[in-house]
C-alpha cells in the first residue's frame, strides 16, 4: 500500500459526459501528479501540482483540468469525453525529487 | 527530453539474477536515472535511482556505465513476484517530471 488513494476505482460513462477523479496523497506529500495510461502503453504525464499551485504541464488536453485543494487532495476533471479517453488514470505524490508514490488508479471506460 | 531505449521483453528463470539494460546515449550531466516497475493491475512503484555511482537498495542494484550512456538494473535473485514491466526513466535535476518510455516486460519462469 503506497498511501495514495484514488476514487473511484472504476468509472463507466458515455461520450460527451464529464467526470471527476479524486486523489488523496500520502500524508506530508506536497506534490501531486496525474498520469494517463492507455491500453498496454507507458504512462503519459498530464500535470503536476505542488502545494496548491500548478508546477508542470505535460500532454494534457484542453478538455482536461485539475486542481489541488488546501488539504492537498487533487481532482482531475475530464469533460466532453471521447472513446479515446478510455484509460487508466494514475495519481502519484511525492515530497522530494527522488521517489513518486502511485495510487492504484482509476479505470475509465467511455462508451 | 532525453530518451531511453529498453528491450520490449526479457525472460529469466526464478531464483536467478536478472540484468535489465537501458540505453540513454543523449543523457545530460544533470539527468538522474530512475527505475520504476509496474506489476500487473497495479500502479508503478519506485525501484531505485542514481546519478553517476552504482547504487544498491533492498530491491535491486543499479549499475551505471562510466560514460553514463547506459545503465543496468540488477535483480539479484528473481522471484515470480518480480514479473512486471520495468521502466528506465531520465529525470532532469531540479525537475520533478518523469518522462516514461515503453519499458521492458520481465517474464519469470518457474
């Protein structure tokens, strides 16, 4: 158990809909990262927050947005969903450069 | 971003050492070498990282070539639980971002 929690575990929705994925980092970790992993692919970095501020952006679509709240939990909002957005979405947290701790992921299926 | 090249898959026998290679010929002087692994149906987990010197921890050893253009992750005695995809990643010093490649799928034969 990494100490990072993600909810929900599974999400099934339709094209055009909007969903929110939630992540609670390990206690004391100020950084939160979001990644997307499509079927049998490596991880694509989406975005990083540090203590409530956006720190780095990767290949995040304009339809996607994220935020980190004062209690350090983070939410990833995905809107106008398309079939190609079906993937595993991982959240990770860290307190240093050296090691990121990953949650179990949210599996999103867009029908 | 500097890139890494890894074999798509490797097989090894249980209880034998495993050497997972990674090429990173365009590595810069400020790039750290990180290894993560992803077990089936799980999130990735950190394995080890290094800059210039070889590194050991309870999970594995990391051997870094003198010119830093390649590295090898060594699992000293593989078990069936080590079957996973292993990712070799370069991270620029002072930057939290990890840029992931396709990784090596390690298959452990009993």
